C-alpha cells in the first residue's frame, strides 16, 4: 500500500495512474526525493471564495492561498466549500509543485510519465507487429496460399502477450 505522501502525489498528478499496476509503480518510481513541507516556510491566507456553492461560498473565507517563502511558489485552492478540506488540498498541491520545482525530471510526476511512455511504446510496438502479421496472412490468402502453421502460431503468441 502507498504511504500518505505517495498517494497525495499520485492523486495530484495529471496522469491517469489507475492503469499502472501497483507493483510497477513501486518498482519504477522513487519517492525518496519528495520534499517535506515545513509549516514555518508557509504563509497561509484565507480569502472570500466565488463561483458555485451559493452564498456560503461567497460570504465565508474558505479559499486558501499558500505561499512557500523560500521558493515563492503560490498555490490557491478553492475546490471545496469547507475551509479545512481546502487547507489540506492546498498542502497536497504544494508538495506536488515543490517536487516538480526541486526535482524536475526526477519528480514523481515525471517518473510516472516516463513509465507510461515506456508502456505506451511497448504496446505500440506489439500492435505494429500484430498488424504486420495480419498483413502477411491477408497477402497469403489473396495469393491463394493458405497461411502456414508457423504464421498462425506467431499470431497466437502475439495476441496472448498483449492480454
């Protein structure tokens, strides 16, 4: 199971990680570089909200603005009607932004993107191989020669490997 910081970063990432296996995530992604938030480095202010939610949102100060003093990164969050949920979410977003700012290509989001790209490239290569085999079979049928067992075996192994 993922720890709290890992789940926060995965939930905040713009990449759909639901399709990555947990084993792949744990084995390929390094969470050791994720920065820890220090409350004394944060400047937190609350402002009036706006948008959907009615008068409760418009009258109360439930929009959270977090500023990380050392880096100057600003996060504004107003997803929920409740202040505490917005405070928690703003901190989650701040951790993600700090990770991206400090670690760059080694941030969790970048690592997830790299793993997804690797999976996508592998699937595209398998699909291209399958298309080529199907094209060969079609050519053989068009010429009047039924395909041999060898081609059928290749097609079966390729379709089995993508499942």
